[in-house]
């Protein structure tokens, strides 16, 4: 006599339960410009000028805050205007909202019919960039470990690493030893002053946008030692480098220190000799490209339709439409849903609005979201949809 569900029956039941729930997937959606750009169909790229020797301000949260020192000042010392310009052109091309007339100040004239100057916007910029890449060694001081303790070497390391006061005292008395630990520290700050003007009369299409980007990271060495104050590094990491951690975890640090003491050759072979560590970007081009790309994306969002990856809910409606949406075939999903028998179900109405949102047709998406909310008062998915397309 069989009891319970067979494996096949159980699997079928799970699939039914999963298909009955709304699912979230990653969408490549189109967003509108953050600022109003009126009556502009064409963009011409004007002069992007490097400015050397000017101060780039600290991130907003650190200005006039105690603990940020004069030594932290970023004074522009490198030229990357061409790099910022190229990333901006690439970003505008992907948006597809404007026709680019020329992408270099060396280009003159246009082929074919000359556009109306009133519909041409000219982009210009002043670029300030500071960069400092340091390579060296930090002396890390360790207390001599007693051999008759009843705790392991690793446990002793953990205890001694945390006892900064005791460590300092031991260093002063000479009862310890220092190990030179190699480090690479990269610091950069980028400020761009963008102007977007109408070709016909030189008037500003939107106000001047002055934007900043920052970067700081240290590999190896002693994390507490830096060219920047702790407060400034903290703000930069939190606001601009959310994917990076400033200080390694304690357990990882302990393993490194133990290896350094027991076998210095093995310590270097493990990659802590940073000159041979491929994970450390020693080339300044890597750093410049990262900041120039991020800055271009920030500005493209201001003036142009742009694409973003976001996680949204897909309602459990018509299966064909769901498959099309999952495949990012939003136009096909719209055509399919528009041709279904009316009135549409709540789920299909939502998925239709979602498909319009995904291709950047926000007025049409808003119409369907509002229709769905009027027929289903208080329904959260329609409320969230209206909120997104009204941003």
C-alpha cells in the first residue's frame, strides 16, 4: 500500500504552486531624463576642456566636518577630458533619444540636410581630475608571542591584534618586531562642469550641472594608514564604492598575519606581494575609465532617456505574455496582450502596463496602471507602477 505523494506528483504540485505566485525578474527598462530637455532632437559635442591645478571639493557629507584635514585636498593634476567625452557619447548613443551630429571638436559641417539650429543642443564641459597612486610598504608591528601559553598561535594573534594599546606600549619598549607589508593605494576625484546650450542662441537648455565622483582603495599594508583621513575614506566608500570593502575581515587578516610570521616566503607567494598580484589594478587607465564611465552615466540620466536594470514583479496572467516578458520581448508582449479578449484580467492589465513601462512608453504605461488601480482599489502593484512612471 502506497502512502503519501510520489516524487512526480510532488514535483507537479510544487510547479503548480510556483506558477500561481507572482514572480520577480530582472528587467532592462527604459527611464526618462531626470531634467526637462525641450525641443532638442540633435546633439553636437563641443569642447571638453581639462582644467589643471584647481581644487575639487570633498564629498558633500565631509565638507566642514571635523576630522577632514587640509592634507585631504584634491587638486586636479591629470587630463581625462577626452575619456569623459567618449563615454558620454557612448551613453547618449545607447539611449537613442537624440541624433548625434558630431563626436569631435575636429568635425565641421554636416552631410545631407542641415538640422534646424533651434533643435540642436551643444554639450561642453570643464573637467578636473585628481589622481594619486602609491606603492610602498607599511611596517606592521607585532608583539612577541610567549611559547608556554595554553592557547593556539591563531588565538594569540586575534587577542594581540585587538589590543592596540598594549601593542603601542610594546612597540615603544622594543619588545616586539615589525614586518614590512607591501601596499598599493589608489585615490582619485573627478569633477565635471557640464553645459548644455542651444546652438541657435547660446541659451542654456538646462542649468549648468557640476558633478563629482570619488574613489579610494588600499590593498595590503596597514588599513589604518592612508593619505586620507578616516572620515573622508568612510564617506567615499559608503557613497561611491558600495561594492567594495575598506578593511578585510578579522579572520582573513589573522590568517595573513599568521602566514607572514610563520613563513614570509609563503606570505609573498599567496599574493600579498602586491606587485605580482593580478587583482590589484596598477594601471591608472583602469581607475580613470571607472570614474569617467560612472560620471558619463550620471549625466546621461540627467538629459536623456536611458536604460537601467531593475527587479520588477510579473503577474501570473496569460502564459504566452509571461514568456515573452521573461525573454525581454516587450513589444511582442504588448501586441499579444492588446489582442486578448477584453476586458483584460487584473494580471494581464498589469503585465501590459509593465511591458509599456519597460520600453519607455510611460504615458501609456501610466494609463494602464491607473486603469488597473481604478478597477482594483488599493492594489499595491498598480500603486507601485504609477509611482515608478511618475518619477
